[in-house]
């Protein structure tokens, strides 16, 4: 939604804020072998845009780093 005035898209998503119930790696792609972008502690928040096939995609931290975490880590 934050980019609605700047980017043309067929639809926009409002992120859902989720709290991690367990520590998790923020990955570049939805794959355990993918590069780890950050380590998120339990209690950190993820602004989730999608959750499918066992991976949640969104952004986290003050720098709003975009990546994937295992869905099971979400509270």
C-alpha cells in the first residue's frame, strides 16, 4: 500500500504484522539453502505480505529488510 501512488500494479497488499514465537533466519528466497539476510530473535515482528508453502514473505527490522522466514516461526 505504501507504494500505491508510485508503482503501477494490479493490486496492493496491506501487510499483516506478526510476532515471531521463535528465533528465525530471514532468507533471500524461500529455501533453507538461500542466503541468510538477518537473524531475527523471538519477539521480533515481521510485516507479512504472503504466507504459502511453509514460508512467510515480508519485511522486518528498522531497515525493513525484505525476505522469507519459515511459517512455523510466526506466532
